[in-house]
C-alpha cells in the first residue's frame, strides 16, 4: 500500500500544478481563466485540475454550466498543508525576481481579473453601458493610436529604428515634419516602401542600429519597438541613438521585461531575454541619456509572450 506522503509529493512534483495551485490560492478561477494565466491549453489545465481535485487539493463550485476552482487550503489535512506551506514559501521567494515565471503568472492573473471585471460591469450596465460596444461596432479601435499621437508637439523629426515592414510609419507621418524608417533587412524595407509610397515625408534607409544612416542631432523622437532583444551588442546602439538625437530629444523603447523563457534564443533568435529597469538605466547612463519614465504595461490576457515595458530616454 502506497503511503499518502508519496501521493502528496506526486501532486506537487509538477511545476505547472504548483503554479496552478498558487494562483488558485489567490483567486477562484474558471478553467479558461487558469489557462490564460498559465498560458497553456484548457485540456492541459483540466487534466491537472482533475488530478488535484481527486487528491483533495482544490474545491469546485458550479455556476450554471461553468466550474470555478480554488485552493482547498483549510480542508487539507495537516501534513498536506505543511507540505504546501513549504513549497509555497519557496515559490514566493523565487517570485521576487520579476523575470521569473511565478512573477509573470501574477501579472497575467491581474489582467484576467481586470477583464472579468469589465465583463461583469457590462453585464450589470447592459442598458446604460451600450455606448462602448456601439462605438466599437461603428468605428473600430484603429483611431485610438492616431488620436494619441496627435498630442505630440508639431514640427518634429521622427525615426522608427528597426521599422520592419513600416507599420508605424503611416501613423507617425501625419504628426511629423519628417519620418525616417531604418531597418537592416531589404525585404522588410520593400514592404515598407509599398506601405508608405504616398507619404512624401517618409524616408526609408537601410542600415544597422549601431551605425545609423542619420546625421548628428537630427532626430527629435526615436522609436525602438520590440527590436533591441534581437541585437547582440547594445552599448553601440545606445551610443548611436544618443548621437542622432537632438538636445532634449526622446527615445521611446518598447520591449519585453526580463524573463526566463530561454527557448526564445533557439526558436526566435533572441539575443536577450528581455530587459530589467536597472539594465536600461545603466546602458542609458553610459550613453549620456537619462531615463525619464519606465512602466510595465498590463499584459494582454490573449498574448502568448512575456509582459512588455515602455521606457522614455532623454538626451
């Protein structure tokens, strides 16, 4: 006969089950919500929940056809509770690292709960809250970014560094005097050229981020969007951007926060597993730039990748 201790150890031997129990210790969640938090499939979550349910680790609550789960902490026997407390303490210590999977789980949990709140508010305000839905049906959501970009000061020279296929260039062009799109890949620039053919103030340049084909102090606003994690040596890039920025010019960086998905090096060619605020500040300081803003963006519950940050550097 197998000792119960081995059943308890088996239940907590899978990292995904520990992550699952950890989020259920914080909030009662449906299967789909757990799947979005853990970034895995619903069948996988259901399989692990079944094992945990059979072992008495979770409680199930039915609401119509849906089932909600939470950690059955108070119902655990003393030995199981002691084991969970030990595992939980170790996981929480690791979660202090913002790049860890455990920290990312909580960021995604916040996003899922925020989405749930919005759905509930819409339900309870059905009659008086139809305007947002009607507006989206009429106008879509594509107007939001152009409206925000219109808040930028007029008469600026802008540069999208690592512009790829030029998706941002048509959005920048209406609010800028001149826009430069710089990328190293000719195939990307061919698509960008088609996209911006009718925009007289957009100039496309083939070049590297550490050897920008732009003049000294020629740019008021530079943008690097999900680019820097592909660049092996970052100090020369920071130095080059500092060179082309005009006094008081700004460099907006959008990229992944530091994470531990090492497989991205092989599957996606990433040179860096995101960036911490300390790393960005150190690189900026060495290049003579100051970090004026740093903000981690709320994760999109539907997104598969790590959370993103936006930083504003000023010369």
